C-alpha cells in the first residue's frame, strides 16, 4: 500500500465534507458537543472549506486502491486576525485547520505523523511556532494536543466562536521514522470551479474548529481528536 499526500482542489470539496460528517457522527457517540451541527451553518462551513481549496492550502492523503481519502489537513501561513492578537501575529507561525483522520484502527498513529510533517515543513520555512485553535469544551482533545507538545496560550473571548482554545508548540525538524510513510505529490494547477460552486463572499470572519479526530498510538479518552 502506498500513501500519497497532495494538495486538494475545488473538486475535492465533497470528499472533505464526507470526512467531516463521518467524524461528526463518531463524536456524537463520545459525549462531546463538538460538531453536533455545522458551524455557523452548513453553507458557512462549505464556504470556508472552499476558501482553503481555492488558496491551495488544503491537503488530502490517499491510499492506493481506495477512492475515499484517508486524511485531510489545511495549513495556512497567516493567522486569523480576529482570533490571534497583533502581538501574537508578530511571531513567525504556521496555522493548522481541519486536521482529520478517518476513524479506523488501521490508521492509528497517522495523526501524529501529519503533525510532525507540518512541523517539519514549518521549520524548513523558518517559522517558530505551529498553532491551532481547538474546540473549547472538548477537554480530552486539549489533553491530546498537550501530549503532542502543544501548550495552551489563552482562550478566546469571542462567545460566538466554539474553537476558542488556542494552542501552540515550537516547530522542529523531525528525524523520527513515521508510522505511515507517505509520498508528497508535486503540486498541479487547480481547475477553475464552476460559477455555481464558487463560494459567496464570507461575511463572518471565522474558520471551523481546527482540532479534529486523530488516531494515535497513545490510548485516547472519549472525544479526543
């Protein structure tokens, strides 16, 4: 089996939504309100996903012989200025969003591999930090990121945003052998989406919860991503 990581394009929108919906169904069995409904709405979620696809900052990991992707992650070079303060944005950092791994024991450990890959790439670009905003009420998920070297920076005061727990860790080049080696595919030009699929202007400057379900070799409590 070969795993290939490639930049996603607008044609991958439905595959990413399917991954999110699959994860949301699993979360409903774990006693957490994370993703109990699309936030702020189904259309708003779709617009934000499409923005990442159009910017070519979203990646998909696929296994040979399988049509559905195994994982996705969006890696942004810039912060949301409504979420991170001007002082925080002065630091060189990479920002994670929509990190999802399919919920099956087969892929246990893949989430940690993706975190190390993003950290390695951020270090190569000269960044100092890897940052993520996490669902505020999912305490098991907070513990998961702490085990992966993140520390809590602060909690956002925005009452309308459910992923207000802000975490960061120092980036580093990784020499650890991954549990699931994958090939990085060269970037290909993105097709221009049809007018009907282009996102309307976003009026609410928000992004979905960046902390998503990640299988890991460490036994995880219910609801951890």
